C-alpha cells in the first residue's frame, strides 16, 4: 500500500483542479432544467386533455393498439408496442400511475433515458485525457521519472476515475431530484414501481412482477448505470493510453458510444452486434422490462459482455502503459 | 493552494466518492439479485371507487363527459382532418349547451375491431370500464367489421374484392348476438349515461352486385334497434340514408369510411337527437 494512497490523492486532486468535474456539474445544471421544462409542458397538456392519469393511460394503450392494427409498421416496432401495451395494462390493472409527476419519478426516467448516451458522455469528460492529456502537456515525463512503478501510476488514475464516476452518477441523481422537485414537488419516494417483467417474444409474463418502492428502484438504476459507466470509463482510459492526443481519444470513444446507440435501434437483424459493448450499456432497460435491442439479450449476458470488454480494456491499458516508450 | 486546504479537499472528495461508490455498488448488487432471483409477491393497489354520474338530461347536467368506443368509424378513419364524428360532435354540443362544459374524456375506438372483441374488452378491461363509468354521454359504432367480415387487420377499403352477399348474410346472425352482448355489458357498466349507437350503412351501395347488401344492413339496424330499445338510456341514430344517393360526397377515398363531411352529418344527427 505504500505510496499508492498519496498517488491516488494526487490524481484525484489533479482531475479536480483541471475542473473536469465542474464541467460535468455545469452540463447537468444547464440540461436538467431544460428537460424539466419539457416535462412540465407535457404534464400541462395532459392535465388539459385528460381528467386523470387513468384516462391518459387508457388512451395511450388505445393508441398503441391502433398502431398495431396498421400494416405499414415494421414487425419489430409492433413487438415493442405489444410489450409496452401489456406493461401499461399491468400498471392500470394494479392502480399504479407509471408516470406520476414528482421529483423522484422524473429522476427515475431521466436516469433511464441518460444511460446509453448522456452518462458515457459525462464520463468521457473526465476520463478521456487522463493519460493522453499528460502526454500532450508533457507532464508524463515528470510523472514517469519518479521512483514509482508504472502500474501504480495507472492504477491510481483508475481509482481516481472510479471515484469521479461514482460522484457523477450520485450528483446527477441529486441535482435531478433537487431541480425537478422544485417544479413537480419532492414526493414520490415510496411510490411502487413494477419490475420483473419477463419478455417472451412479444408477450410479457407477469409471474415474477413485483413492486419495489421508487427510492429502491432509483438506487438499483444508479447501480446499473454505475456499472455501464465504469465500462465506458475503463475503455476510455485504454484509448487514452493508446492515443496521443486528447481530441482523438474523445472522438474515438464518442464514435464508439454513438455507434452503439444507432446499432441498438436498427440492428435487430444483425445478431452479432450484441457483442459490441455499446449495445449493452442500457442495463436499466432490463430493470424496467423494456425489450432489449437484440432478441435474446439478458441482464447476465450484458454484464458478461461488459465485464469482458472491461477486462480487455484493463489488460491492454496496463500492458501498453508499463511497456511503452515515452518519446516526444 | 496550501497543503492543508488541499488535503481537506482530498478528504471530502474521497469521503463522498467512497460513500457514493458503496451506495451504487449496493444498488447494483440488489438490482442483480432482484432480477436474477425475483421474489414475486403480488401487489394490490388501492382500487378506485368511481361514482357514476347522475342520471338526468344532458341539458341539466353540470358537465358533459363524452367517452367514445367502437370501431374505425368512431376512430375517425377516412377523415383527413382526423376529427371524425366524435370531435365534431363535441364542438356541436358546445354550441348546443353553451353553459355546460363539454369534454371528450377518451376516444377508445380501435380500427378493425369486431363486436365480440369489443364485448371482450368491456368485460375484462379495467381501463375501458373506468373511462365509461365516468362519462354521461357514450357514443359508439360497432358491427361493420362483423357484417362485412373483413379479414382481421386488413384495411377495410382494400378488402372490397373479398366481399360477397353470402358472407354478409352469414355475418349478420353471428354479429347480432355479439351486439346483444355489447349492449348488455354497456348497460351493466353505466346505466346512467346517455348511450348513442350509430347504425350501419352500406358502403357498397354504388356497386351493382353489392347493392342488395343494403337489405342486410337494414336487417342489422332493425335487429340492433329492437335490442337496444329495451334499455331506457340507449338510442340509435341512423346513417344508412346518407350513403346512398350522396355516397360520392360523403365517402372517403377508401370507399368504406366516411370523409370529413360524412362524419359531420353523423355528428349533426347525434347532436340533434340529444336532449
């Protein structure tokens, strides 16, 4: 343990002083009110058009069903709609409002929507220049000439990165709750949320469906988001070791993440796309019971894929970082 | 930055980040456990108590809440503006009862639905029942898909070739039994609302081979009338005459559904018939 803790401290403070985390918080502070406002508008329209949430839900189910009867809609789409109809119906039958307007519900849906693109982006803001930044600034020579083994340096960077990933997830949830709560109210902690929908083709089995209080649901979401964000962080660290410039490192990772998002919306016919890490980032979908991007994907499958990618990322980062010559 | 403040910063970052990490790791662990080994305990929510609206004439009601159910005619298929007869009816009612707020609660019509499918929904679907119990005016159309026996899921207009007088005759008896069910269930769900059923018309009146289909349509309407006549809160509005001589101006391009004008006529009739 000797020397490791001071190294971690050093790396953590370096990231802090580079104001990377400020950027993350700033982005959140700007974006969350925008989404809150959009949500407020939707809630206002719904209040104007519907007597209560049940009417709204019944109408929504009806609209999905009408879409199902159309011939012009692709089968894949219909499958998703059928699943959504059955889940909404389950909420209706059990007298639970799936979208009650309150701070905790907003936080829950914000986090679920942000998992595949927004969180990776925030993580990249911190992770992308961890090594390449030192290289372009020239400080890497100073770092490496100290009498410390190289793996310890990279390891301390990894730990510092982990700390910031955790902070990002937790701070985003807190900000989300505080900002949206100011508009929608701070309630909704104990509201039941259903989880455990098992999807078989286009039917939803409700044998294992159970209600969890919403605070626990948000916590579970946070945990899953943390795992997918950590995968992105580790891969970003690897890219940042491999690539000389920070810009190249950010672009590479962003391209991978965006490609994953596009793949998961259109690659239902290309099955092997499910081995791409970016297609597996949406872990929260398993919690909500939304159909996975490619049929046959499960939580365990996604976790294994993410673990494999992370392991490869770590092996490559440490392998390269401890061996490579520093010349510039 | 001095050494002390820097180490205080480190300590607060490290502490909050470690706490966050533990929290999230806990959340992750629980999520995995919860999903891989789900404990299914049934959840029973607080059931709603819905109060039926008072039974009185619409002109003396405090507010008019409209719920529409049925098939594509109620959905408004064929109307380029998307209004159908339901939205047009709501605006007509607003003119007719300027002092009473008129609101469309739900339009739960489904394209291509048959009377047996509607009866199924009425008996099992909580949402349908909830929406219907709230309203004091229910408008609906059903039966077109039973009578003309259009293959399920096909757009009505495309199926014209499949239709013969024989199939229409076969559809009649079966359809009437299903219709009886629909009336009975509707009365059971909401005996206080004004319920208006719009009768069928023959969309193929101008096709010589199918003109006799009008006789079946008339039989349907007659049977339907005698069925709903026993329920004091129901009434029927005819539409068959609109689509005979003036079929060209009231029918939409699919040769099956009314166009905006056609729906306007239906809405007008319903508004006229209400007290």
